């Protein structure tokens, strides 16, 4: 039995298999259980859609579950794993999904744990990058990461998945990351304008309010808002990604810009999650 708890669990070939597979649909009469101990719109609903598209069924931990009677998360996972063939679990605490996976009789997919990892988001990010780079000959890529990078699980997983990709990447970071990638420079937010025309992939993230408990951390809070004046200085092939939810960091006027592909990125979440489910079942 195999879980997907981290990008570390996947080899280069397995990542390639999943990204290729996401173009196909296979029917299976299986049940996915979703246990989200933290809010979600896209991840949960795209997992549901992914499973329905495979011809499977979905059960979801009810709002009014026995957790309210003091049942432990361990017992909840044990229980649902008796009903479902595969589980997707999200938790606010880093490392908690890995702990809970020990109580499951069926494969577990990490749907995001604290500021640690979000492997399926990283896979759909890579799928989206591949899609838009397919028409460009060069494998050289300049990736700018914007936002609350230190506390972003999507960034943590993205750096790992890109490390296993075929791209030769130069990173421009606007804040500190947990594990720095190979080639990077760090810049201040007010310097973004000087570098923007060199960027192939601009990956935006929101301020992770719920993960910053230390008051001094709030100094990070950014005033930067991406607008078309800057976006129009990017190359024609450049793309803008965001895992969503967004706050103020991307102005809605950017949504109709050809480089804004974050809604396509959201759409890609369904096919990639179908492929991950198929891969683990
Ligand atoms: C992200 C998450 O939950 O980690 N959203 C998502 O799953 N697409 C990003 C975030 O919450 O900022």
C-alpha cells in the first residue's frame, strides 16, 4: 500500500506518469473519503469531482461528526478507512496527516498539512507549467515566487516537484523559503518591477494569516498588489499562477490578461487528482 504524503514519495517517472495520465479517464467503482480538519473549497471539491469522473463515489466527514462527542482524529480515520477505498486528509498541523495515515487501512493522500506540504497542488502546478511551456523549445525557466513563502505548503511542495522536473530553473524569491532551491536570488517586493520582464512563471501566494501566531511575524504583511501595468511588461509566453484563495495580491483587472492562467490551473486540479487516485488504488 502506498500513500502520497509528500512529493518525496514520488520519483521523476511516477510524476511523469501522473501528469500524462491526467489526460485520460478510467471508470472504477470505488469510494473516496474526504476528511478535512481545515477549511477548503477547491481541494475538497476537485477531489470529489475527480472521483466522480472516475466513476467512483465520495463520502465526506459531516460537519456534525462524532468529533463533537470528543472522538479522537485517530479513531475517525480508523473508522472512515473501513468504509472508503482511499482517503484525502487535510489538517492545520504540519506532519499530522503522516501520523494519521498510520491509522488508515487504505491509501492516504495529503490534501495539505499545516505549512508542510500539499503534493497534489504541486503536481497540478507542474502540469499547468508544462502545458504552457509545451510550445517553447528551451527548458530554461525563470520562476519568481511571491508572497508568504516561508509559511506556504504549496511553495514547499512546488520547489520539490520542480526539482524533479526537466527544467533548468533560476529562482527569484521575494521572501525566505524553508529549503532554498539550487539557483536563486532574493529581492525586495519594491524591486519586482526591475525583474518582471525576465520572468517566465510568476507564482503568487497569499499571506498565510492562520499560520502566523508570533506578533513580530505580522511585519511581513505585504502591501503589494499585482496589476496590469506590471503584468504587461512580462513576456508574451510568461504565465501567472496562484494556488488560490487569493486575497488582495492580484488585482481582478489581471484576470483577463492572457498571462493569467490561474483559472486553468484550478481546472487542471481535477484531472491531476483523478490520476493520483488511480495511481494509488
Ligand atoms: C492552498 C492551501 O490550502 O494550501 N490552497 C489550495 O489548496 N489551493 C493555498 C492557501 O491556502 O493559501
